[in-house]
C-alpha cells in the first residue's frame, strides 16, 4: 500500500521563476492538502483539494495555486518566486469524511536564490 | 497573538524522565485537537488525537481543557527514540479541515 509520494524531493529556483510541485495521495484517499513549513516553524496550511476543487484556503497569496486531477493526485504551483518561499512543502492526503486523519508525504524542499 | 502557541523548548531530558509539553490556542471555535511528532528532516506523523476526557496511549497522555483553551502532552519513562519535535495542532474547520500547527517543541532525550 503506497503512502503519499511527492516529487521532486529537492528543487532550486531563482527569484521570479515559477515552480510546480506534485503529490500522489495514499491509495484510497481522495482529499489532498498542501502545507508550507519554513525552517524552525510548524507547517502552515495553504489549501485543500477535494473533487478537483479548492475547498479550503489558508492565508496565502494568489501566487499559490493548485490543481487536483481525476486520479486524486495534485499539483501546487507558485508563481513569481520570492526568497521567502524557500521552505519544505508538504502534501497530506485523507479520505472525505475522515479528513482529520491525514498522512503526510516526505515533502519537497524548495530553495529560492 | 498567534493561533497556536507552544513551549519554546528545546527540552533536554535524561532517559526515563517524565516530560510535559503545553500548548494554548486562541480560537474558541476550534473543533478538534492533535499532537504530531516530526523527526529531523522528516514529515509530521500523527501521535494522538486529544479529547476533553483525556486520552492515554502507552507512555503518552494527552489532555484538553476547552475552558482554558489549553492542551498538554505528557511523556512518561522517556526513551532515546522519543527525541523529536512535537507539534500541537488545532483543526478550525467543521467541514473539511483547516489544520493550524503550532511552532513545535523540540525534545532531546539524553542517554
């Protein structure tokens, strides 16, 4: 039973560039949430996708956008990268009706230079 | 005031010690509460949910006081393998989820 997978594991970008991060949920899960974790901080909720729509959103600018595909996998896109976007980006999956039990992927570590 | 605050840490304790972590939250409408554990450079993993009646899982005991908006985690007989960052988590959403994580408290259990 595959757990949550994310790609790539590491990424280096420069300011102003755009990045796309990918997540495949745990088998049987249909809900995907994205978090940003800066060094020394707890994860911050970006948004949640269910049935290919953004269902909840945290306090992040419109530069952060996402998508969920029919197979429940998801992408996080960040435009116009800033140095402050450097962080670990975590994807978590859960099953609708059981959203409180979420499983995290290993994350993508993004460095913006 | 931050939505979820935790003891700043780090906590350095000897093996076998009992250690307690405290957490406070600001939103009285918070729906559910959790403790997560995060090892260095790894993803967070659910340690336990927290209920008003209190709950225990082996050496771990979690308590919730809704009136004081306070959550605690007690670890008894600490092991070297308990060394990690402990994250207090509050779910603000009653539809879907809106998990708010605290900054975490780092624990080092020393031999």
